[in-house]
C-alpha cells in the first residue's frame, strides 16, 4: 500500500513537472511574427486607416535599459496631445493601427513601438510587463522630449499591452490617462485559468505553478508571481478606461470586472463590458462604433485640452 502511494505521488509529481515546464516554455517562446507579415495581415483586414498610410512616419530606435534597441515610429500632430500605443503578445506595433483614426482626426502626436522580443525590438524573451514597463518608461521619456509642448500624455494598450500600461501607471504620476483592453490582471491567475481550461486538477495547480515559476526564473530572470498589473494600477490615481468582452476565452472577463469593482472606489475608472465579445482584435472590429463613442466620452471627461 505504501509503495502504491509513493508511485502515485511520483507520477503526479512528474506530471506536474512536465506540465509546469511546458507552460513556462510556452510563456517564453511565443511565435515572433515578422513585422511585414503583421502589416500585411492588418492591411488585408482593413485595419490600417487611410490617414496612417498617408501620414509621414518617423522611425526611431532608442536604447533599452536591458541592452537592446527599442524600435518604433511616431506621427507628429498639431494638437498638444500625445498617445503611446502598446500591442499584444508576439505581435508588432502595426496591430495598434486600427485604433488610430480618431487620433489622427484630432491631430494627436502618436507613438507606436514593438515590445521586447517582438517585431524589430531586441530581447530574447517576453516578460509580460516585468521588463516591458521599463521599456515603456524609456519610450515615455522619448515622447516627452520629442513633443515638449504636449499638455496631455496617455497610454493605450491591448491584451499584453494593456497589462503593461497598467504596470507602468504606478511608476509615473504625470501620465494623464490609461486605456486597457482585454488585459490580464495577474499572470499567476491567468495561468491557473488556462490550467483549468485543459482540465488540470486544481490540487495540482500550485505544484505546476512552482515548476512554471522555476522555469521562467531560470531562463528569463523574473517570476510569474512578479506580474500583478492589478496591484500596480490600484496604487495609481490615473483615470482608467477598462474594456473587456464577456466571451473572451484567452483572458477571462472576471479579471477586469473584479479590478473595476476595487478601482472605482479609489480613482476615476470607466468599464465598458461588451456582452459576448471575444478577445482583441475582434472585440474592437465587431464593436467599433460603441468603443469609439465610449472612448471619446472617457477622454472628454478627463482631458483639459
């Protein structure tokens, strides 16, 4: 009987080790889409606005604190308002082009860039905000120098980008607003959510997460327990616009809903919950008019210029 229990324990331990390291590997090795491919796909889907194609792009390449170059481009506008866009995991800056039309029309200065380990930016592994928030800080400093007369500076992120802008918010009290679409609020909770989806028994989650955490720390020098966008944004007073769809299967809607309940008691927080909407980009492309109306309402209430 004792031998049988030992065997079962060993099998469960080995199973947890295999699953945990596999999850760690998948977190650190998403497919890195080529920049031209992402542009082509966005263009074919009609997600590149005409103003984007006609406006002059100014490419920039600035050094990250972590030894690689951050690559992106900016558009200079006439208004004294600047916005920085942060894309989702494994994609590139072109993924944010679909949101730009109203900002072009209002003359904003617009900055888009590739996250670490994405597009043309260097870096070996994504870190889900641990290092990306410092890269964003570098881009913010670049934007402030490039547009010194700007009276407004906001951040806009989708999915991973939404988690990054929330993690950055508590580092910079001068940011005027944050827009976050379909973002996870805790990487640990997100991993647990996906373990549940593939029917990994709940009593094994803690062990699996231990090995995932070990794998990520060993290869990329951060821990998944470090990635808590929820905790960061709860420390900030910046106006926040949260958007999520109830049909999202990649990042659960309840994450944003729970954050909103806590955050609205602390600072101005707007939450657009869209019934049956899935993850980005479909959340936006299928609900474009509603989203843009709610975004304009949010900006009018929180901007002075």
